[in-house]
């Protein structure tokens, strides 16, 4: 699949980087002159990749000229993009690797050589989503499945008044890693040289390593035991597939590992310099744009195409220039800046566009600030948000262990191709499609919620906003609680002490995930706030599920070396492991007494997390209000125990003398944060962590895995199964068949997310997937999560549309149910689809606006396909999901502008028929006829001939398998 003649059309642009080096590069400024200088930086990266890979087949000279003429061609042409590498995380990566393994089987059955099936593009796979919080400071669990099994109560948990310290041995002395009865917890200073294995903590008194927290070790042990089949499959993949590098579990989250370890900024391949770029199976791949690396999430199916050497196809986008001016206040964290910019950009309407930052305010942002801003890009709908490389970037790279000579060569190259931004001697800014100006002075402390990342709420308005949410009708901001019920209080007994729960009570508080943990300032702010809170005598109620899941071991290091980790632990924020946890629904079950109280009082209980997703029902099905917040605010709300509080006028609690303690009393100022960050986020951490990633860990290194050409599928496995995509694959594709008398499986509204279509969290006991697993001898505690079982198509198909918050208009209330019209039965969605398939009846889905928004999940397309869905008819689509539908063989049809199912008088109970012409072309209009005699038109939402070709083959997987054969 390689293109041996890549770059040949532009050989005249190849030059030596300097006289003393053999390294070469494509001198792009020679190609376009002033036209090139006017291009946005992000478009220059696209242009370079197209020039370098131009082979006249996958990438044509015409594509290069279209990109160079970006100003006149934006939104009008499709262009190919071949990124330098691919990044997978395990939830979305395991389906890709299973597909590759299944493709080997298909190629063999068609007479080809399965050994030829390899990723052509360098691929990094990070196993970071299998962690679940079975053990935490406030909940030591025997049940390994969140949402399944019985909560086993234990002793030795935190009490609100007295906390037992955890003691370890250091230099022959017993010292406290929890709060000690006497003395003051010291703060480490200076450098350290601990040998890293499983990221040990440092004794805060002796600067010596002590064993890793018991909680982390226990969670990792369960993680390896629970996911052994998956991990063995991953290890097999890393052995037999070329160009696959696997980062084992317990190392860190994909995005942070990408920033700290995998990112090159500039590649050097066969003595040719070119910009680093990446696509991957996660919508937050955009995080690397903060490091000057072009990257975005395209979903599993498109990513598989890139892995096979095919380009991503995208409409040449508009580029919005976002000018940052001013500076943020001392109380605002980088997360506040993120939420503020997110709100501005969403209101400006940047969906489907590139965003590029410039202006005096950019230089004031650290690289970690920039990556935090870029990370939230999917929440304001842009394809990516790009920060060009500048001096701040180079200083960051030096600080994190990049070789100085490499940095010098990198700078020389980037300046030669005008990809380096210098505020001192920079020429005029590039031409942008439009310019948005954001004054950082306007940024104030904020949270986001209660159900969507884009719904920003000033902390000063939090109490009034939450009370308004109680009054509002059920919707994105409303819960519709009757006025006389809004002050209800339900008493609970927990560990012999009585507490009270009410609307707004915090029951989950998690410092987690990739949004914040790449940013030392906000993590240290949480630690310093915890330190001041503990010293003031403040505590967190023990029934609140608190957790600290760092993005990588580096975070644990600087929290430990700065001396704040024991204070976080005392408040319940103990390190539970390294991987996505609460953010993807993998939190520990709430105590039964809390669950019962929430149900009894119909309470709007709250979760507060420092992640990037807070859709309703994602954290826990009984927690209706979820707020995104900066790590220090997560700690603050946990201490308060409620979001129904005005921090400006109401205290968090009282000290030992009975004096009120307010948030401003314990909020760390910017000066002390800067001092701690300078002292403790040091070069040695990055260096030693890189060694740890390269060496792996004992559990991973001792894991056995086969190295056969074909994967030895185990028919009894409930984790890894050869999918049925290729079961009826013929050597040549058949002509497009009409879809006749199709029933509607689901009639959906606006903003149906991929979480609704293919949930990643726990498997409910009453679900179709649970019945499947139970029939194979598994108990609820062994169900694990949908995310962990994405390598099993039988589980994932049964989990399709299994989200408890799915609102199907046939049912009229949130439930994973639908109506099987031939029989009139109300069934689980899977069971209804299974009946339709037995009867030979094709299916379609009716939907509203923004169908398939949220995370890029290929199972959100694969699941409906295996259910028998032939087409989706919606008002509009999230682009990634629409691409997935085409890539799996489902037709994305779109109502005409201004029309929808309701305006056309469709009930969804009709049967629908339509056909495709032989000369199917992009954007063609089709006529749909219903069983009632109504006829209406829809647009076939194919954007180019490549998409039509893939659809005619029955999807990308069939197309590629035929190519290999």
C-alpha cells in the first residue's frame, strides 16, 4: 500500500538543511512565495504532507495546488492528508486491532497472504482505559465491576473527625504517608534521584522512595486479572504487526503519554525532515496541537485506513484566527481559560473548521496551558485548534528532556519552512477566514454543566444557576423539581454517623483524565488547596467517592516531591491508578445507603470532575448533575459537600476554634504556585518516566502471548471474538441494492451522542449484553464495561443503544427500549433488531440535528450495522460519525433544509423504501416512499467519490480486504 514515488513530483524543492548535514527538506516557500506566506500555519503543515507524499495516485499534484490556493478553495474541494503517525487508545484501539486480525483471516479465505496485513503507518497504542476504581481511599471494593455486584463494606475508612495514618518504612524508621497525629507534614524541596518502578512516592521527610500506594497496586492487580485476555491480544498484536508500538497499562493516559513521550514535533525519516502530525481514535487527539503538532481524531474506521497507508480525506477547511490579548486574573486557572475560550468559540460557530491562535496573549500561555485549551477542541466543534511552534514551545521541549542538538535542528528546519512563530521579527499575520478576538482579562473562575461541557457557569453564579436548573423543565439545563420538593433533606447513616443528602449534594468528586493532568499548575493548585484545607481542619464527608487518577506517573512525582500528595490523600483524593476512570463511567459503586437516599428523595445528586465529558448518566446512572471543574475546585466542592453553595458568602466549614473558613482563605496564589512548579516539575521526572515506558512493568513483561500469523481465537472468550464483518465477503462487490419496506428501529431527537449509541461505561444487569454474559457463566461482578469489551462484537452489538438516557420517541421516556411494530412488543433495542433480522426486514433510524456528536467511536456505526440498520435519516450529522457510517456501509441520508420527520408528518411507524442510482454521486437527492403513500426527498450525504466507492464496497474494511487479496 506504500507509495514508492511519493514526493517525486516536487523533487526540485528538496534541499539540504545546512552545509554540514545530510538532512534534507522540502523547501515549501519556493513553491508559493507570497501565496505561501499568506497561508495559516496549520494549512502549511497540510501542504507539506501533500507535497512530500505526492505520488500521482493517492495524492495528486492537483491536491497540492488546491491547498496552496487555500484562500479561494476553502470549503470547495476535498484534499488528502497522510499524517506521520497514528495514536490509538485501548477502548477504540482494540476494535482496530481486532479488525486487522480478522482481516488476516478474510485475506486468507480470499486466497491472499495474511502476512501482508500490517499497518503501513507508525502506530502507537496506549492501554489506558481499562483501569477501574475497585479500591479507593473511601471504598475498598471486592466487586471489580462498577455498577455490578454488591457493595462490601469494610472497616478502616475515613471518618469525618479522625483519620488513621498509613505508615511505611523509610531508612529504618516508621513515617506517616497519611496525616500524622503530631508534627507537621513537611514539604520536600530540591531535586531527587529515586529509581522509578511503578512510580514510587517519596517520603516527605527523608526524600527517599517508599512503596507505591497500596490502592494503586491493588487496582493494577485487578486490572491485569480482569483484562488478561485483552492484554494478551494486545501483546500478540505488538509481536506480529509491524509498525505497532504498545504502551502498557499503568503508564499513563494516551494524550499525556503522547505529549510527554511520543511527540516528535519534527520527524526525521530517511534524512528528510518533516513536521510531526497525527490522527487517532479519540476526539481529544487535538491536545497535541498545543505543542505545534497537527492532529485530530477521525474515529476507528478512518484511522484503520491511515494505518493501511491510505490518506484521510477532508474538505479544505476554513481557518479561524483566534487572537488572544490581555492576561487572566490571578484567581483564574488554565481550566477557566479553557472554559471561557470554549464558550466564545462555540458561540462564534467554529464547527468543522480549524482554529489557529495568535496575538500577544499566546506568549503568556505555557505549553501545558495551550494543550489544555486544544484538548477541549471537540467541545466547541472545531476540527482542531493549532498553536504554532514558538520559543515557549522550544523551552518546554528542553525542559522535558529533548536533546539540545535536536532542538537546534528542529528550530532551523521550522524557520526554513516558515512554521516557527516569532513575535519579535514576525511578518504580517497569515490571512484567516475570520478573526475572533478574546480578551483574557474577561476570564473568571468557572465550571461547566450540569449536563454538557459547553454550558459554562461562573463559580460566583453557581448557587443561583443550580437552583434555576431545579426549576427548569427537563432538558440540558433543567431537572423540573417541584418547588415544594427543592428543600427536601434525606438523612443517611454511614459508618455509624448521620449525614444529610439534599439536591446538589456531591457524591462523586474526581481529579482525573487528560484535560487537567497535563497541566502542573492546576494539579499543584489542587494539592496546595488540600494542604491549606487540612491545616485549617477541613474534611471531606466519607461517603463521597473521591479519587485521584493522574494522567501519568510524572504527576504523582511532582505532587509527591512538592509534599502535597499526603494532604490530598487525607481528603480522600488518593492515587487510584493511571488511566481513564470516572470520566468514562468506571467509578466505584456508591454506597447502598447513598443510592437508597437518592432514590427515596428523587434527589439531583452531583458529580464534580476535572475531566472533559459530563453527559448525563455518564458517571453514574443515579447522578443526574455533573460539573466539569478545575482540580482545585473539585477539591473545594468535595469539602463543601454540595454545589448549592456561594463560595463568596458561605464558608466551606469551620476550624478548630469555630471560625468560618472561606474558599479565598485556602486558595493558593499564583506566586506560590509558580514557585512550587519551578522547584518540582523537573527534567529528571521526564527522563526517568521515559525509561519506565520503554522498560514496561513486571506484570506486562511476564504476560504470555502467542506469536502466530493468525490469532488463535478462543470461542469461549467474552473479550476477544472474530467479528462477522467479513462473513459474506465476495471477491468483487455486488451492485447497490434498493432498501425496501424498512421499519424504523428508533425515532430520535437532537444531539444524540455516540454515548447514547454505544456507551462505554458499566453493563447494566438487565441489559441484553448482561444476559449474553450471564449465559456464558459470568456473574455481574465479572461483566466489566462496554469499553473493555469492544473486542467482542456480540457484546458490543447488544450494547448498542443500551444507554439508560436514550430518549426514543416511540417510548416517551429515557430508556434503552423500542417498539417492534410487527408484533407491537416493547423490547430492548437489540432484541427488537434481532427479531427484525429474523424476519428479513431492513431497518433505518430517524434522527434530528447533530446525530453522532461526542466521542469518535467506531462501534457507534458498527453496532447499528450488525443490528441490520441500512440507513440513518437525520437533519444533520457530526462529521466523524457520518464518516463512520459510510465506512461501515450505512447510508447517511439528510432531510432537505428546513425539513424533519415532524414537519413531514412522519410518525416513524411507517415502512420506508428507496433506491440508489447506478451513477450515485455526492450530494444526490433521493426520493423516499412510505407505506402510507407519502413521498419525500432526502440528500445522500456523500461528500466525494472516495466515500461512494467505499459505500459500494460495503465499507472500508471490505474495500481494503479486497485490495490485499
